[in-house]
C-alpha cells in the first residue's frame, strides 16, 4: 500500500541523508515525492498498454541506491554542504 511504501522509503531516505542535517530535514519530502512518482507512473503506464510496463518497489530501491551512490561519490565536505536542491542532480 501507499502507506507501507512511504514508511519503508522514509526509513531509507533518512538513512542515506544522515550526514547532512539540511538534507535529513527533507528526507520525508523526498520519500513522499519518490513514492508519488512511482505510484503515478504505475497508474499511468499499465501492462494493459504494454506488457513490459510492470512496476515494482524495486524501482524505488534502485532510485534510492542511485541517490546514495551519488552522495557517496562526493567527499565528506561536499556531502555535508549539499543543499536539498542538489539532490535533483544526483539521480
């Protein structure tokens, strides 16, 4: 359900943004935006349209992992200095 996904990805987002207090403050918003985009895509693109339009929470996990890898590619100083707007460039 939406609430379950939100709870799971809220936890993921808090964990991957833990080094930066400014980013940690928007972790709930990031998780909500990710789940909203996922659910919206799931509603819009159905297997009835194209058989390969199958969405699973794996997509959200990959997205979370991409954000994490983007953050870890930065040195510690840049991770801590990043503003929330910088997350858009990571994934």
